[in-house]
């Protein structure tokens, strides 16, 4: 228990340090930390990190026997960090907002965390940060996976779009809605190829009846 808490605390501290690197280039730090948006951003980011780390500590994934595009998860992770950096710069330049906007953005952010939490919890040891399959992999099609095939990716997109809205920074929104979305698309495509090769007709039937990201929206090729 103490070991897990120490790992969790260390992970959150490291994440906070990495995300906060732009503070080195902000002149008036005292004014920056007097902005309510800053505390909202750090609170939501900390909540996200705690949920992600707590799930990771409780799930022990076995070794994979198939891995594809091993560099892609790292690119996605770096893009997420960069979006947070842009958000911090954006907050320093655009600090005005209404309480109603902050509440809506917070609800959006938390909904993204919730979607990721229940989707990863549903997969348990089958959830992998990289693109791969484990030995005796199973195709999960119930719970949230009966609504969309890739809910954890949807949760991540919601989270970083909400983060971008905190600062109302156009560049952060472009990164979230184009660069990150494109990377997520390629991850989904590679994951679907692996699942198709492993489960054949079962996955084809699942794919035909269940959309990838947006509930009730199935795009026919």
C-alpha cells in the first residue's frame, strides 16, 4: 500500500514538473498563479493523473506477443504534453472567463476522465498503452464497448479539447482537433487491424455494429 502510494505520488510530481516547464518562460509568475484558471487547470490535470496512475497500479498487463507502430503511443503522449504547454501559455495571455464557462469546461474534462476510467477498468489487464495483443487475448464487446469500440481514445480527445478550452487558445484547439485526432485515428486503425487478424469474423461483426469513437455513428466504407 505504502509502495503504491509512493509510486503514485512520484508519478504525479514528475507529471507536474514536466507540464509546468513553460513556467520558466512566464515573466510574472505571481500574477499567473493568482488567476483562477490556473488552479482550475492544475486541479483537473492532477485529477486526470491520479485516475490514470491509480488504474495503472492496479492493472498488471502480461507480456505482449504482437506489437505494432510502437512509436505511435509516444508521439501521442508527447502531443498531449505539448497541448498542456500551449494551454499554460494561453492562460497567461487570456485569463478572462465566466464561472459558467469554467463549470461547463470542468464537466467536459471530468466526463473525459470518467469515460477513460470505466473503459480501462472494463478491459483490466487487456488494456495496453502500446498497440499490441497479449497471449489469449479476448474481444470485449459489452459494457461501454457495446456503445463504441475505442472509448479510452474518445475520453482522451474530450480531456484535451476541454483543456484547450480553458485557455481559449486557437493553437491548442487545432492541436487537439487535428494533430491529436489524426494520431488517434492511426492508433485506432492499427488496433483494428490487430483485432481483425486475431478474431476474424467476430471482430468484423462487432466493427459493423459498433462505431469507433462517436456513439451511434457508423461510417460505411
